[in-house]
C-alpha cells in the first residue's frame, strides 16, 4: 500500500479509529511533504514493513497508535523533523532511518537486522548512511518492558556522541 | 470501463455494486469532481487524473485487483477501502492532505508492494 501526500506541503493523518492495513508481505509506504504524518493513539497501522520511498518533510512522523502491529521498519527519511513509532509487535530495523530525533517505542522487542547499524554520530558518511539508523540529535530506543539490547551482527554498534542515559 | 467527466460536488458517485468485472479507468483529461466516492468491483480501479477533486472516500471494495486514486483536494477516508494493492496520491497543498478517520480504513489485502 502506498500513500503519498503532496511533496510540497501535504500531510497524512490517522484520527479516531482509522486504520491502515497492509496484509501479507505488503509494505506500507508513507510519503508526505511538510505536513508530515501523524496518528492518534486510538488508530491502528498493521503492516509487515513500514517505509518511505520518497521521504517525509519537516512536519515529521508521529505514529502513536498503541495497537500498531508492525514487524519491520524499512528505509525512512524525515527531513527537518522527528520520527516516532509506537509498536506492539517485535520490531526489526531493516533499513536506514533518519530524522532529527528518532523514537522507537515498543511493548515488545526491538532489534536490528543483521548487517544493519544503529549509529548516533554527527559525522556524515554516505556509505554508512545507506545502512544506518542515523540521527543528528538525541535518539530514544525504548522497549516497554525488559531491556534494550544492541547486538553486534556483521557490523558494529557505535555510539559516538555522549548520551544522557544509556 | 472508461470514465468521463463527472460533476457531483455535493453528491455520491458509486462505481459498481460488485458487478463490474473489467478494469475501471478514466479517459485522458477527464475529472471526477464528486463529494463522496464509493464502489464495489471485481477488477482494478485506476482513477489517476491529477485534477480529481474528491473530498470523501467512502467504502470501496475491489476484489481481485488494485485500487489507485489520485486526488487534488483534502481527502478524508470514512469507509473501508480494500484491494490487493491500495495507492492513494494526494496533491492537496495543505495539511492533512489525507485523513483516515473513525470508520475509515485502507487495506491492501494480498498486495506485495
């Protein structure tokens, strides 16, 4: 499923009990301009993968549905805004996600796919950007319960900037 | 089925009641200017005119095909829309351009993209 709002100003909004469902292997491709994408806690997104093929503008992305069931976070670029995803499923980061601030809030596990990096640093490296979860400001990875595990696969886990709590 | 210009700015345009088996598309250069769009088909629906003005998308079931809608107005989804693949593109230069409201849903049922 692909939803695209105007690349200049448009935004996407899920209100009330509105729902987006991408069944089976389908992915949900969200794209918007400066209006960004928002979701109230009572609405729901169900998808194997959520990603953005053309990105989202400065309005940022706030997918706050507490019943969201999303298995994978693919490539998702937010330019000039924040990215927040609330999820109730085990979430695997499978693509590069970038935003001013990134918050992944899950009541289940959050993991990174093999070969992916979760990286917080300020140095720009295009090659690394292709495979990294990259932010230029503070990032929050927040499991609802349990602990956050950053596990080395083929690559490394780097935290190059100082963190308030880690 | 190829659609021409439709003007029903305060009304509802319904495309099929489950009885349309051929692809529904728009003739080039035509516009759907309708208050609410609903439908039920057994084949793909491709409403891709960039000047379509459809403020409300109600229930629209596409069985065995895809649903594609291009719109230029602020669009609110108020009914259940489902198809193999659902693609909605809205050029409205305000925000939100696309709202999925209570009772509204967009569902790709068997799609792979």
